[in-house]
């Protein structure tokens, strides 16, 4: 049965999908792309492209597990309970491996004839989940601790990803500029992990007052650099979308694409409202893991669902999503955290149960969306998510005898 996640009237649009991308990165053109072209040849053609994508995400989840084991409470900045230096090298290797696998999944899809809308949706879905995980890991490596820098880092990183997705929806093309997050941004973070492995995380807390004349730490300067990158991305994304919109015949009557930024603004607002509530425990120390990390993960699950809907809209020609039902649930919890006599945050234990319940609910909502969306696409197109198929003489997808 199809149509449980994708409207029946839009399934036929999956046949119209065609990937379009522009990569202006000099680093990928002259250095990384030749490496990726060679790397993909080591993968047998019976390995499905989505299996390559998913294996990269599992590597990052393993990296997160090592952080939770050694410093789940983010206390490195305030004590000496930091992960061993060698752990940061595994993060560098893991992230570089993720980038490599993320880059070759499309190449493997073209090698096996499996390129299509499912691959783009699956790839972007894994990237969306990885975004929050890397916010957590890079914040740990930068030694910024449990504080608002971590929240601001989450907002800036998710905003960059959302803008790129919003841009692709309205232009039909994935643009990677001369300096982009998926290429240069990841390489910088890989280098950050490696330097942390050599010198330790406390190096990023060194003040630059003697050099710059202002009392600012290296990690704070790095956050400022990320903020400048966000502003540049805002300008580039809007310019590309505006140019595309003006080229349309219905331009005078068309609704401004800027309305599509509101869902992200809503989602960010309700999560920030919750974390800054007087009864919120997000910045507290946990038994094993600080509630702040759980809070960021539930936020990341919400975000992954939202951008998943946008990418689904792109590949199936569905209207841009205006909101998520989970936003109203988060708003309810956020408002409760500000009440003089809160119900869901009456005690630290009840606040903890509320946080974990919301995380579970958002996880189930995301899993439902992911499962049924993938199932709909596979059922309609006659393909498998993790198996390589070939078309027979009648145009049906079948498992090739040669594999």
C-alpha cells in the first residue's frame, strides 16, 4: 500500500525528479573529488548507495557514544574530566569518513543505476541528523561547556542547513559555494578535532587579550567566525532564490519564499523558550548525561523531520511545510517551564521525565515519517532502500544475476 506519507496525487511526480547541483568549491574540485572518484571504485556494485550513506551516520553515532562515555555532562571546561586526547583523533577520522561516504553515495548510485529521489531524501535525512550530532561533538572539542554558546552553535548550524534546504526547494538546485559547510566546513572541523587531539581541549579556552586587546577566547572567536559564515550563507541563499523567483512568469503574483523561513523561526523560538524557562533543567548536571545534550537531540529530531518534509516536497512537488504538530507540543512544555507553579516542571525529576518523554515522542514522530516515506517511495518505484536492483527488459526493477 502506498500513500501513507506521500499524497497519492504526488507520487507520480517522483518520476519527474532529476538531481541538479552546482559545486563551486575549489577544494572539492581539485583535491577531494579526485579522491572520491577513486574511493568509490573500491566499493562493489552490489553495495547499495543508501547503505554507504547510513554507515557514515553510524560512525558519527559511535563518536557521540564515546563522548557520552567519557564526558556526558560536558564538564571538561570546568574540571579535568575530559576524554583522552586520542578520542578526538577518532572523531576526526570519523567525520572525514562520514564526509567521504556522503560524497560517494551519489557516485555509487550512478554506477549502479540507482540514482533517484530516494537517494536524495535519504542522504539529506542523514545529513540533518548529523548536523546536531556534530554540533555536540565540536562543542565538546572546543571546550565551550554547558552554556548558551552551545545553544547558539545549534541555532547557527541548523540555520545554515535549513537555508540550503530552503534554497534547493525553491531553485531546484543544490548550491555549494566556494566555501561551504559540507566541504570546507567539515574539513575545518576535522582539523579542529585533530588539533584538540594534539594539544587537548583546554587550548581553545586560551584568552587572546594580549594579542587582540579584548578578552576573548579562541573558541569564542571560532563561534564568531561561524556567525559570519551564517550571514554569508543567508545572503547567497536569498540571492539565488530571488533570482529564480524573478525568472518565473507568475513572479508578480507568487508568494514570497521568505514565508518558508517561518517554520524554522517557530521551531527555534519554542525550543529557546523552553531552554530559558526558570523551571528548565537543561543546563543542569545529570547522573550520566547532562539534560542539555538530550534537549539538543530532541531538537535535532524535530529539525530533521522539518527539513525531511522540505526535501520530500522538493522531490515530489508537494507544498512547502508550514509547521510541525510537534512544535505545539514543545510550545506547551516551554510555556509550562515559565509558569509560577509549573505542572510538567514541578520538580527536577518531573522536568527530567518531561524532557525524555518529549525526546521519545519526537523520535517516534521522526521514525514514523522516515519509515513510511521510504516505504512509499520504494513501493511506488519498485525499488529497495538497501539493495541494488536493475531494470529488466520490461522496465521492472529486479535483482541482477551478476551481483
